[in-house]
C-alpha cells in the first residue's frame, strides 16, 4: 500500500459480480500484452513507438483490464487533439478514442463499459469539447457499445480502412 503504483490502481468489484478483474492504468511493462491483444482482436495494428507515445502523452486515459493471473485481457487508449473549429477562431479539443479491445473469452462481462467509463472521466479532466472515434460500419458490437455512451454517427469516412471498408465517424458532446 502507499506506493505510486498502488494509488494508481483502480479495482473494479462490480463487473457483473466478477471481482477478479482489475481496471488500472497501463504501465510500460504492460505494453506487450496490449499489443498482443490488438494484433489478435483487431485488423488495425500499430508500431511499438505509437503505443509508447500514447503511453507517454496520454497515460491517464490509457487503461487496461487485468485478470486474476495478471494477464492483460483488455485495453483502451485515447489521445487529445487540438483542432481549429470550422466556424470560429476557437480551438476545439477532441478526445479521440484510438483503440479499445477485449480478449474473446472475457467479452460481455462489462469490461469495455468499465474501461470506457473510467477513461472518459479522465479525458474529461482535459477540458475537451467532444469525444470522437471511427468504427467499421460492420462492427455491430462496438457501435452498440458506443451508442450506450451517447455517441452518434456524424458522418461516414469512405474507404477509411485499408481493406476498403467504410467507417462511421461517431461523436459524443462532452458537456
Ligand atoms: N453484440 C451486440 N452488442 C454488443 C456485443 C455484441 N456481440 N458486445 C458488446 N455489445 C454492446 C452491448 O450494448 C453491451 O451492453 P450489454 O452487455 O449490456 O448488452 C455493451 O456493448 C458493453 O458490453 P461489454 O461487455 O462492456 O463489452 P465487451 O467487454 O465485450 O467489449 C468490444 C466490447 C470492445 C467491442 C469487444 O467486442 C471487442 O474487443 N471487439 C473486437 C475489437 C473491436 O472491435 N474494438 C472496437 C474497434 S473501434 C475503435 O477501437 C475506436
Ligand atoms: Zn481514429
């Protein structure tokens, strides 16, 4: 108790009664597990330095789910982007959901909901105007999840993915 790591650990005892899953911030040692999940569960892979830069710059909202044996079973990562607003001189702050995934054997337990809830609380502290993300138009499970968090599709990004699939650009106002 009392170490830096301990205070940064968040225990979730309410994931559908499954108290063996912990949601906490990602550390450097966890990156390997995160990358493994990404490569297994999503067709969009990133180089190591990309994960590292998210970890270095947006550590507060880079969260992982860990099972009782210490295995990483889910992750979520965001970045904050400053974008000039189209209709004014103001800069708009967007919380961009870069990636979320949960290992197959651990799905439908509420882990993604726990990761989203906790990380969005962290992103909100950065005074953002909206949360944004892209999702494959065929990704029913993820679209359903985002709708639960009041995301709605604002536009379609045509051929957004390398295999030619379109993306919904989904937005949720932060205030
Ligand atoms: N069918 C329909 N709705 C679903 C499904 C499904 N198979 N899975 C999740 N949902 C929706 C439901 O609304 C669900 O709420 P409910 O269980 O009360 O009905 C809600 O999502 C939350 O469910 P969780 O249990 O919290 O979600 P889970 O931990 O299973 O993770 C996720 C959901 C992350 C989409 C998972 O299926 C996954 O890892 N998929 C592969 C990776 C992926 O597609 N990631 C998103 C890419 S887009 C991006 O990263 C920006
Ligand atoms: Zn994106």
